[in-house]
C-alpha cells in the first residue's frame, strides 16, 4: 500500500481553507455591491457628466462643443461675481460671529455644575431643525411689519429695518439665520474639547496664582486651536455651498436685487431656470476650485502655531 505524503496533504488542506475563505470574502463583497453601484450612479457619474457638460453649450437636449467658452462666460459674468461676493460676505460674518460666541457659551455651560445637558439640548435644537423650515420661520420673524424682531425694536424706539425686503440689510437677515442655526454645533464641539483638557493643568495654574481669566486665556484657548481650525474649515465649506436658506428667502435670483444670491443659487438659476447646463456646470467647477483653495489655506493656517 502506498504511503500518503503528509506535506502534500497539509498543502491541500491549506489550499482548501484559503479557497473557502476567499469564497466567504466574495459573499461579503456582494453585500457592498448595491452601495458601490449607488455611489457610481448617483455621485461619480454626475461629477464626470458635469465636467463634460462644462465644455458644451447644452439645454439638456441639444449640445454643441464650445471648449472653454462656458468658463470664460462665467468668469466675466457680473451676476456670478455678485454671487461670489454675497457668499463670502455672509460666510465671513457667520464665522467670525458664531465661533467666538459659541466658544464663550460653551465655556459658560462647561463651568456650570448643573443643567449642562439642558443647555446643550436647547442650543443644539436649531442645528437639527430643517434649514428650510428655519428659513420659513425667519422670513416671518424678520418681516418688516409683522415680524417680532421689528416689533421689539420699534417698542424700544430703535430703527426697524426692512431686513429681507431691503438689499442693504437682507444679507444680515441671512447671517442671523446662519448664526442661529449653526451656533449649537459650535457649542457642542467646543464643550467636547473643553472637557478633554487635563484638569491638572488648571490645578497647577491655580497653585501658581493664575486667575480664572488667565487660565482661560493661557490654557483653554491654546488647547482649543485644533477645534477652532476644524470649525473654521467646516464653516467655510458649508458657507461656500450655501443654497437652501437663500433659495427659500429670496428665490433662485436672491431677491431683493440679487442681494442674497450665493454661488449655489447662481448655479441653480442658470441650470434649472435658464436651462443653461453648460454654464451651470462650469460655475460648479469654479466653485469647487474656490472651495479647494480655501480649504488648503485653512489647513495651512491650522498647522501654524498660534
């Protein structure tokens, strides 16, 4: 009787185990297939299709290759640069108001021994509210005649601006909405970082005779730089993509007088109102480049020692 080869038997068993493991892995990958196809269909395809359309004059049915003419048209368009100005104006004031104010509120909430969870919920509620619903509420709150804001201002003898009906104040109506909606997120992120700072640092500072303000200035703020950088980057990305609230408050053309039309609203107006899909696609990629540049600048700033 022929003797079996132990080494050959072991190799065959190993190969069988590998084959079985490969088959099991393949089955798991099948579960990922629907998500992968969804990403290709609903994310990757629109990205590349938009890039292709940016080189065509297209109304959705008739296309004509025109090269870089769409980019030239966008970059020389007055309404586009007006939308860029509006986007940056609203975004800058939203960020420079919300981050410091949210940090101060977070410091006060973190210093309280009771009711922290209550204040967290109260301040975070606007952030989980639909921005469309919030914009509709603010359209009523800031109404020049029936709004509660002007009612309060008038009752104490202060001027009552037109807010969303006056081009000179309409941007500030959007800024107030943006601050109200985003400040809860800033507070929660700041509190999370504040609670991660080592208590030993504060104890050592107190032993050295540092006041509460000095501890806040020389311990708390330096330890928050990473959080500030994160909030700055996410705030800029969100601000540069702003669309929903300005569409609800002023329509696709950013009424009154295009004073609150952002880049996102400009793209929507040219694409889905004017059916100029080539122009809209070119504007989309220009906005993408602007976001990329500012994200890169913010990352560079966040890596600097403040």
